[in-house]
């Protein structure tokens, strides 16, 4: 949880964020806030797929950390705007990306304030669970903020595709397929396609690049000399999770077989 802050502080101190370091710090603090928010959403899938129920114990900590990074991102943005609250207020009311970011931040603050045990007792389990189920809407707004940001960046496609994976996984889990490799492998491929299509669409609409040209570079191995395409990153992550599911299932069956032999 502390690594992104340490890394960002170091890169800022050595001037790695360029001639306008606050702009770079604003961008990356927002990216890391979104990453950690997605990590909070990933706790439940990880606990189910890797058969690690104890992992749920850190979900609150990860969620609160996402709030802290979000507030830090907001403060850095204010500093980037030279604390000119007239300009900031105008941006927040006229730019769609900042409107959804404000709504997402307010939602996270509410969830953070009610994350303590006293809030659960005061609200009651059902009301508390209903309120905290809005994390999906809040996360969708955060992803929309990333998508609507000016420019075209690999993080936009990767984070959106990961959010897509996390939401579809919950549908699979409802049907008992949350830890099934035969369901997780196709999900990895579809999420990869989401990243590729989103990238092609963005570069076409914002920079005028040909859609088929952008899609085709995902099949050109020479691109690996420069960077790893977002679609490949999403596919690799999806397959790592799938392999993890296969390994955990194999260990479960082995342990079950061993218990059966011992009982016999």
C-alpha cells in the first residue's frame, strides 16, 4: 500500500516527471488511487480463486488506502491549479471528467467514514451492506474519470479492462464459476479484446489513427522492443489468475485424495 507513494515521491524528487512535475504527479497519483481501488474490488475474487478466505481481512484496509490516495490526488491537483478555487470550481462544474471524479470522491469519503465497526452497529447490517454495495458505482465513476481524461494513455485501457474483468467475474461467481479455469480463461481473452478495442477506438477518435492499424500492432512482435501493448498486459494478468485457479484446484484435489487414502 505504501509502495506507490514511495515510488512517486522518489520519481518526483529526481525530476522524472518532466518540466511540469506537478502535472505528472497529478496524473500518476490518480492512476495509483484507481489501481488500489481496483485492488479492493479484487480481494473477493482473489480469496475465491486462490482459496484464501483470510484475504478478506485486508479488504477494509485496502479500501481506506484507496480513499487516502484519492484525497492525495485531489490535493495535488489543487496544488497544480495553484490553489485557485475559482478555476477549480469552474473545472468541476464544466468538465465531465471532473464532475464524475468529484462524485466518485464524495462516495469514497462516505464509504470510508462508515467503514468502522461503530457505523455497522448504528446502521444495521442490511443498510450498511446496501450502502457499501455502491462501491461498484463509485469505481465505475473513477474508471470513467480515467477514460475521459485528456490524452491517450495505456493505463486508460488496462484499468478499464481490469474493471471489466472484475465486474464480469462477479456474474460468473453467481453461477458458481468464480474459480473455474474454463470460465476464467475466456474471460481473460474477452478482457484483452476490451483493452485492444478501447485503445483502437481512442486513438481513432482522439488522434485519427486507423482502427485496423492500431489493432494489428498487437500481433506485431517487434512492438515488444518498445513496449508491451495494453491488451497483452491484460491477457497476461488474466492467464496468471487462470493458472492460479488451476494450481489451487489441483492442490485441493490432491489434498482430498490424500485424506481419502488416510481414511481408508
